[in-house]
C-alpha cells in the first residue's frame, strides 16, 4: 500500500507539474540550446519551460535539483528518484486525461499528494484498505 501511494504521489507530481526531469543543456552546431535524454517532455521544449516545470516539481516535493539529478549531468539516469519521477509523470498524465477529463475538473499534480514533502503523508490507519 505504501509503495503504491509513493508511486502515485511521485507520478502525480511530475506529470501534472509539467513533466520529466531536467535535461542537461547541450549546444548544437547552430548554437541553439537542445535538451538531452527527455523521455516524457517534448524534445523541442524550451529551456525556460523546463526550468519552470522543474522548479514547480521541486517546490511540490520540498527538494532541490540534486534529489533527482546528478550535479552538472542532468541527463544522467543514475538516481532512482528521477526514474520514479518519470513513472509518476505518466501516472499523473493518465489520471488527468482519462479520469478527470470532464469540464471544470480539477487536475492532480505533485502537490496533490506531496504538499511540499519528499514523501507523501500516510493516510490515517482507521480508514481501512
């Protein structure tokens, strides 16, 4: 149950917040910035948009960039929280598009479960399963 809640919470955070993990900046021959190793976010997303998404996710979890990313190697997939975040982004997207797809529906996000905490709170024991 706790694993399911954790996966749900991380997923909600990442997808609703914008999505995926911040890639390391790369310069093409034309001098333009290009994101690297994007699995969820669109390949042509702007640097400003990625930063906005990542800041929203970090604030929703109460963490800094290094929680998910290797310093100076944002494209590396070596940290488990980054991999979990991708799953959570997919989950949030599914919830928002398949289950909350009616007019005026409130969408879920990382904040929905995390509320500024790295780990979402456990539900009260008296709620049952």
